[in-house]
């Protein structure tokens, strides 16, 4: 249990770094739905979806390659670090220059105003320059520094959002003062991205000591090997971004112009209720990814991976049912404007989709530690194809509900494909009976609670209690061991 305790301790800290900032970020959703129209919120959501793909392109799999090569070649650790840092810095600067030079062309192609393109590029550039320093914290097991800087980033972001939307309008006098010159009454969405840029710039400033510690340097042979390893990760990342973000973009491009942005807005707002599963999966992945590489040579590695996946599925199943049971409460807190509630039907589907994605990340350990990253690309590309095809088929008929179904189909397929290929190349003794039981009961109870009884507490809470009793009955030995320690 010592190894697992260390993992869960680091996962908890990384969880704070992920959960607390995003919890602060969730505070912005009620603010946005109050000050922005559905169309404006839709534009914001669509641009943020584009930035997900942009982040993948700007980092091009170098973070994962960094983890792999530092552990694979510990005697060349310094060269790997400096080569990675130099590569990302140069490509980020080049991409920024090219992007800004062709900003008008990008604006016409993507159907967004030029100012959004420029602001988006600046966000991408600043975030890309922070990738390696944050990865350095993780590989050197310094989760507290990682957490503090991440949390500061979102606090600053939140602070400037509150200033721009709540305080600045009260400072405007109409007499051409400084506050009047920075007040954009007709384009308030700009403030969301300006606040993001300020926070990202401050974060990069805090990370500069890591640049000094790693230092710039370049080894061509190492770089070629890293790029060869990273390229399938890049392809997989692009495919993943299609699964993660293109639903909102395709809604915008496939629905009639007069309703598109509004539909994206209500879909994106209700999609936020899936954040609970996203936070859990992301925190778990951040803690577990370095652990997978560090523990790969241990004799009990496969058994440990199997236990981790079982624990992940247990907590994930509980979160799924818990959020569904209390969804009516959460929607009033996170989305206070009832005009956004019409998309609530997607919530259980998105929660389950994100649980499947989390399981996929756990199951995908085999191709990362066996250097078969091409399978990650194949699986993600398959998921992306499912996303695109189903969205094109379902959006014209079912709008955002079709997008939610496509997301679940994509992530569910990726999870099953990773498990199938993993059995051949790196068989792990997963407890499929228990995992399947917990998932089946959680999904069944969620459907009954949400779609049959509309999350009626008289029915839903007893279902949740039954699930908790089942968990304790089957896992009481492990629970007692963990509590004792």
C-alpha cells in the first residue's frame, strides 16, 4: 500500500491544483450567464473549443515525450530537458508570428472576428511556454509548487473577470476617462480572453526560474527521437481535441445561423455540470501519468495498475450517480439563469462519457510504457471519426442532444479499443467483474433517477444509499485498510 499511498497523496495535491482552480472557474459560469446573452456565451464556448485544438498543436506531444525520455534515459536527463525546452520555445514563437501574420485569413476561415484570433493566439503562446516548466514540476515530484502556481493563475483570472464585469461598468463616467477607454459595452466577451492573457502572463513570469534551472540547449539526436515518439501523441491529441471540442464547433457551423450561437451557449452551460467527472479524471491522470512511467519496471506493476483502475472505476461510478441525483441542485447553483436549462437532458450522458474517457486514460498505460504510441493515435483517430460522423448525422435532427450522444459513443469506443489491444500487448489482470458491476449499477440507477423520476429526491437518494451499501459490502476490507493508514 506504500506505493499506492504515495500515488494517492500526489494525486490529491494535483487534484487541488486542478479542482480548486476549476471550482473558482465555475464561479464564472453564473457570472457569464447573467452578463452575457446566450449567443455571446456561445461565441465564448466555441472559441475556447478552438483553443483546445490549438493547445495540442502548440505542444505537439512534447510533454509526453519529455516524461518518457527522462525516465528512459536518466543519464541524459539534462539534455532531454534542455532540448525539450528549446524546441517548444522556438516553435511557439514561430507559430505566434505566422498566426498573427495570417490573422485575417484565419478570421475568414474560422468565422470569428480578427480580434478574437489575435487574443486566442496570445493565450496559446503563453500557455505553450508554460508546458515544460509544469511538466518539470511533475517529473521531479514537486506537486505543491505545481499546485500553488496553477491556483494563482485562476485566482488572477477570476479577479480580473470580476473587475471587468462587475466593477469596471461602475467606474465608467462617460467623460473619456481611462476607464471609459477600456470599457467595451458592445463586445463584453473580449474581457474573458483579456483576463486569461493577464493570468497566463503572470504564470509564465512565476515559471521563469524553471527556465533558468533547465537552461536552453539542443541535442539533435535526442530531439529526433523525441519527435518520432511525440508525433503519434500529437495525432492522438488532435483526434482527442476533435472528440473534446468539435461538438460545439459543429453545432455552430451545422445549425441555422439565427439559432447556432444560442444553441451552443445553452449546450456549453449545461455541459459544465459534467465538470465534476472531468475534475476527478483530470486530477487522477495528472498524478498517475508520471507514476505509470516510474513504476513500469516494478515486478508488481500490472497488479498495481489493475488495482488503480478498479479504484478509479469505483469513485467514478459514485460521482456519476451522485451528480445525477443532485443535478437539480447543481444547476441552480452553477447555471442560475433558467433559460439555459433546456439542455439539461445531456448531463448524465456527458458525465458517463467523461467517465469512459477517464477509464480510457487508465487503460492506455500499455501503449505508453511499451513505446507503442501509434496505437494511441489509431484509437483516438477512430474516436474522432465517430465524433465527426455522428455529429454530422445527429446535429441536424437532434441538435445538442445528438452531440452528447456522439461524445459518449466516441469515448466509449476508445475505452473498449484500448482494453482490447492492451490484452494482446500488455495484459493487465483487471477485475472486470467488479468494474462492470459498479458501472452497470451506477448507470442503471442514474437512468432511473434522472430520466424516469426527474431526479426526485424521494427516489434518487435511496438509490444512492443502496449503491453506497453495495460499495461498502464488497470493498469493506480495502476501505478499512485505507482508513487505518
